[in-house]
């Protein structure tokens, strides 16, 4: 019954005015969310409306940083600053694909990050079909010379997002494998789960040193299904591709940092992260403006609470195109001790599980956090928390404690990296539940004086 009451409160929040209150560690996180969730929406709406797509290393990402700096300063955070870094930058060009024979028709397609260009004239070749990336791996060396490889697969939605790791290898590594086997180009079935729209799903791929990059692109899932049906008819299928992306060299990017100072400067800070950049097909609402909104709203909610630990916000740059911001943050702050890291980078749907990676001495803290999250419908997991991409480097460098608030991923791969990653896909009630969960966790961490890092194994 408590869970149903919590969600009823969350669902009604839009109708309630914001008002100030004195927040204590014992305060109800649902009530706090009712008063501060508007900040999460304001950030998500503002970034997607006033900036839009924010691909790393581009002028649009720079506008996003300027927006973030102005917002965080106006919101009253301390030590708001940019930590700049340089990064190699790839940008999209013209993108077209069509079957020449035996069944001429156009396909919806998008280039993968780091794809090479076909040149303005495009290229045309017979398609070599592979039902999985493992089948592509098994193809004899040189067997794809002069052909376009096509990798299909059967990714399905999962609550924990584990299907992305299992099937994403078709994008992460498939183009490199095809290039080594002599392929002229490669198209893959989008690493997504949206069967109802012709929305291709972009994302980075990488080529090993010494491997010449080839044109690499993703077909929308309906078009991949169509291409597979054509091939099943037993006739050679000829595909024509036109992809004209460019590598424009080293460009500026940066991380945006802000803080809620704690009273005990001897205690290392907690870092909470999101990423500011996005892919360029949508407006980056799900991935990851909502994450920046969630962590900032939760931090704002505990401003009125006495805090011993500093809470540091990291709006990382250039995550999508190589986790450049997370790596740069770890390098720039390698001499600054940290205590624990958290990240919100899996959309805006409800948190359903909490995972911990803490020293044994912090078990009472984990127990308290789990108890405070239970009324929000959040169960305690048995897996060790691992953190997000943007905090991965600093976690590894300093062996930090980690808390993961696991979001429901069943819609996520319908949306992220696609044209549908827009504000209209944000569910406000679920966004509020995220803010409530993060607020509950931060209100406990802010005054915890015990050890949070993990002692290295002897």
C-alpha cells in the first residue's frame, strides 16, 4: 500500500505549486520530489528546446555548455566552471541507401560514428548476409572482397538493458570485422528495439589500428527485416550506398562542473554525473538531458539541508563519441580524492532496483538507503554496482564506492540514438520518481562520514 501511495503522490506533482521547505535527512523523498521535480523537467525541456542535438566537438555542444553554465550559476550552485579538452571529431554527411536489384526501393539508413565515406559518387555492390556477428566472424578472410556485408540479429527489450551488451557488438565491432575480411562496406540492423518506425539507430563504431575504415551504417529495423526477406528469396541483392561523413580533426569540448559545498572539507566529495552531449538525429532528451535534469533536481532538493560532504555535479562532454569527457575528468582530477560516484544515463523511466558497491563498513548506510527507496517501488539488487560511462575512469583510478539507481530499460532502445529521442518521450511521473530516488540517496550520503572507497585487495 505504501508503494501505491508514493506513486499517487508522484503522479499528482504537476498540479502542485513549488514551495520552500527545510529538508532534513529524515524528510520524505517523495515530498521532496513534489517540490523539486520541476527542475528536472526545466533542464530537459530547456536543453532540447534552446539547444537541441549536441554532438560532441561541435558548435551545438559548445552552445549546450554555455546553457549549462548559465543555468547552474543562476540556480545557485558553487564553483561552476568548465574543464575544457580537445577531441577528434566526426560529423555526418549525406545518407542514402537503396536496392538496385532485384526489388528496387529506398531504405532508411544512418551512418555510424567513425564510418568512412563512400565518396560523392557512392558505391554499389552485392550484399553478403550474416544472421549474427558471430557468423560474420566465421567468414573466411577475403571472402567479402567487393561486397557489402549485412549483419542481422534479434535484439529484444530487457528491463536491465543487458540486450545492448549482447547485441551491440554488431555495431561496436562488426564494421572492423567486415573491413578485415575485405568488405567494401557494411550495413547492420539497428541496435535497437523499435519495430514500428523507420528510425535508424546511430552510435559509434571503432576500427583497430592498421585497419582501413569502411563505410558503415545502420538500417531501420523494418528496412533490415525487408532486406532479409529479399535475401531469403534466393536471388543476389545489389545495394547502393551514399554516405559522406567527414573527420574534421581536433575540436574543443568540455565538462561542466558545479558543487554543493559540504562543511567538512576533509571528507572527499561525492560525484554525480550525466552527459551533456547527444547524438544528432534527435534532440537528446532521453539520452541524456533527462539525466542532467534528474541529478541537478536532486542536488537542488538538498540545498536546504546541512551537509558535511561536498556533492559535485559532472555534466560530461562528448560521451557518445568516445567517453572523452569522462576520461578527461579523471585525468584533470587525478590528484583530487573522491569518495563515491553515481550516474544517471539510461533515460527517464522509473528506477526499479538499487545496487551497491561499498566497503563492508558501509553496510548500515546501504541498508538505510534501501529502506528509504522501498516505498518508491525500488528493490535491492544482488549485483555489484558498476557506475556509468562518464564516471568509469575515476572509479577505476580511485577505487570509488558506487551506487546504481537502475532505470527501467524496456523503452530505452526504442528511442536513444534515434530521431525519436525527443522531449515528447519523457514521462513526467516517472521522471519525478527518479528525482525522489536520487534525493533519498543524496540526503543519506551528504552527512555520511564513514569510508566509501573500496580498499585495494592485497
